[in-house]
C-alpha cells in the first residue's frame, strides 16, 4: 500500500465545535471567501480542500459560487473524499481552488506534490493559507466614510517545530521560511500574485497564486 493510501484523518469532526470557532478564526473565514471571490467569476466553480466547519463554503455559496468540497475524512461529509496529493478531479475543473489550513497536516516532503495537484485542477488561481504563529499586536481602525481598516505588527515565532499529532510544520518556524515556500510555488509553475497576514489574526498567512504552465503542457 502506498503512502497516499495510508494517510488518515488527523482532526475529529467534533474539533470544529464552539471551542475551535474563535473570533480570529471567524475573521479568517471571511478573508478566505473574499480572496476566492476576487479571482472567481460570477457563478464560478470552486474546490475547497479541507472544508472544516463549513463557514467558508457557506460564505461562497451566498455569492452564487458553485462550491465542491474535498476532504480525506468522510465524516466531514465532503462532496469528494480524497487526498490533497491525489485529487479525484479532472485537470482545470475549477476556476479557483482553496486549501486553508490544510497543507501543514501533511509532511513537508509532500508539499510540492500537493501544490502541483491544486494547480492541476485549477483553471488559473489557487488560494492557500498556512499557520504562521506571530508575536505581536493586531488592531482595527474605524473612520467615518471609510471601510474598516486593520493591521498587525510583530515578529515571527521562530522556534523549531515538533509534530503535535496534527501539524508537521508551520510557516515561519525554523526551516520553513517564506522564501522556501515561494521557491516551492515557483518550481511547480505557480506565480504568487498576493500574500498577506490578515488583520485580526496573528496565526495564519495567505498566498494567492496563479498558474503559469501553458495549458497544452498540463
């Protein structure tokens, strides 16, 4: 039996109950949906890998997006059951693919294979978020006649990572720099067009990328 066949779910479905749904996590769901909507046409098709609590899928559905979910754990009740390194979908099936807080759940040796699969099933864009612990301050500013603004400042949590039963690695920890992640994107033919840490969250980091591999070579 191959490595992909042996991979199993790490997070029980009960994990996504109230204790998990902190305010910073809720804010990141909005950012996930917003970034996907920014690169997806009206009534477009989106694949969400690792739907978790389902909040992001719900937000996208309110904007008339056709959302398909994928998870390795059938108890999550995804539309597709499968591994992110071997997605059971045709090439270029979706306008955008979202994998939020997913790729840290697989060994880093499989990271590029997962990126390649996410790129393969997307027509153009992928949105990825990774845990990136940050020691700092996050704040919101509200001014008349302007939309709410947010910012955060601080320092990465640069310590060695130890597998905790869920995360094999985390962005910003020793050996897992942004530079290393950017090189991985480039090697699989993905061009990062936007990256940021959302205001209100000191825990995750976003990458929005588009594929650069010509269609005839995919």
